[in-house]
C-alpha cells in the first residue's frame, strides 16, 4: 500500500480523482509524529479505494507552523547518541538500518597527556565536556540534516565511567528530552561496545564477545540486546590501565616518537622496534582454570624490571631507558597490548577454536557516539529500557552496576554449551582450551 502526501502551503489536499496514485515532489517539513498523524488520516481503504478528505481546520492548523522547502522525510527510527563517560565528548545520529547520518567528537587526549600524571583529570574532563557538548550535538544534528523533532529517541551513556563526565552528558541529554518531549534511553557503556559489531556486520544472537579497554576487560556470551552471560573479567586492573602505567613509568611522554600518543599506542609503537626475547616475561594467570584475567602482577614485574635497568644504566627515574623498546616488546608478548597486536593473537585463537573472528573498525573501538546511538536503536526496536519518565534517572559511575546488568556465569568454562539459532554453535570448552593453550609470544 502506498500513501502519497501533498502538503504544499496554501494548497488543499487533492481529491481522490485529482491525485490518487500521483507521486508529489513537494513535501512539507513535518516532524515524524505529525507526519504519522496525517498519514493515518490518509490511509487508503482497501474496500473503498478512496482517500478521505480531512477537515481543513485540522490540517492547516499545524501546517502553518512549518517552513516550506524540499527535504528528506524520515519515516524510520532515528536516535541521537551522546557519549561523555570519560574524556571524549561525542555524539552521532544513527537510523535503524545502521546508517550513520552524522557524527562529531571532541577529544581531550592532548590536554590530559600534558598533565603532571599523564592521566585523565576528572575535573578537567568535566569542564571540557561542559564547554563542548552543545557544539558537538549541534554539529551532529547539522551534519545529519535533521532537527531534534525528527528524532525517535535520545540515548546517553549513564554507566559506568567518570562520575563528573557522566553527569555532564546526562544533564544535557535530559534537557533535550524535556524540551523536545522525546523518549530517553539510558545506555550501559560496555553493552554499547558489545553490540557495535551488529552495526558493522550481520551478526545474529548469540555470539561471544571479548571487550578490552582502558577501564575494563571481560569475556561474555551475548544472548540478546540486554541479555549477557559474563564468563570472565579482570580481577584487578584493565589492560589499558596497565599500559598507561607502564608508559608513564617509562616516561614515554618524553620520547620524541611517542610524545603525542596514549600509553597503549606508545607501548605498541616501541614494541615494533624492540626485541621481545630480550626479557622473559610470562603471561599472567596462564595456569588458572577459568576465564578471568589479571594484570597487576605483570605490572609489578615490569616496575621491578624498569627500576633494575635504571640502576644498571645509571639514570634517574623519569629519563628514557635505552632498553625501553625491548621492555615494551616484552609487555606486549606478555599478553597485554592494544588493538593491532590483540587482533593478530585472536585470529590464532579463533582459528584454533574454528570460530569466526569479527572486529569493528578501529575508530569504533574507542569511545564514540555511534555505538551509543546504535545501542539506542537496538533497545528501541526491542522495546527495552525506553523511558518516558526521567525524573528518577541517575548516572552510575561504579563498575558495581555491572553485576546487576550482566548475568554472572556460575558454571565452569569447562562445561560445553551448544547454543543454537546463532551463526555458530559455540563450544566454550573448545574455546577455553584454545585460549589456555595459546602463548602470545608465539605470534
């Protein structure tokens, strides 16, 4: 069934004899809700075969409120995603087909790299979010060529993350929600990362996901949009945190090739030039019979190694070691690395387990507004967590919210679990064996 709408200002709707089955090119700038109300009045009756003529007073009452110019009329779901969980202010508009209509981002990386610690300073991050969030959202909507009234919902990261940063994004989003009377979709940061692969690839549930970042490290079985079985997680710090601390301990901010890089990028960059066999560092928890991770022990080993080499080379803390590249290579071969190296390792693991490895493009692996908007689309389609009353909504910075969001597995990873109705029949026992049998320094 086709419905054709003629809504040029000052012109009445055509009668059935004048305009039935005619495609008209001039569209009024209607917001989605108004369009749907008009469309319902114009639905073609299968029995009568005619378009009823609505009362002029009802039609012209709202048509006069809009400017008239040709434009795209969005008849599908559109979600604005806003991300401020850490040090990036990001926003994007995504539709239900996965098309990114527009995006914008402001990175604070250089600012925080120049601080005393080289790490993120929460009050500074908060202030920069406040200074940039309105501009970023405006640029996103402008690039998308839509107005807030076109949106189906607004999705925003509310957990976990830095409290001061989360607060800025949530406060701004709720203002938009109340002003334009749109549904609000609170987003879990890690859920958004986990579902990104469904934006870039045709992946059905269930699938296995490994999330590695500066603040988190976990292995989970994704059974649905909001249905996760947590198989393993970091027992202490995340690998990204580990890399940042090692990079600061090596004073790589003073290295001419690494001065503008984050800790992970600097370590991986130097590792390419170093000899990974110069130091023998074993991967953490290689004898553990579960799917958990640990990186604190490795960090302590590296700290002792750096202290020893500083004494050996006769330099003070804060100066660049001649063996910095070799230490970086040892860290990487010890099982901690950023995207490029880990992907190579996972290719070996996936091949051994006879699984398909899918990775989002690198730009979607960092914090971004696209993943938040897509998570909003997924939840909107599933009818999960779409709020019309936002009075009691709060941000949750602590990772403790994780246990309430994801179901923790009480079963051993040794138990074989065949999961049907997905693209792959996953054998967790086989995957576990492949992981525990792998040694990263064989790459």
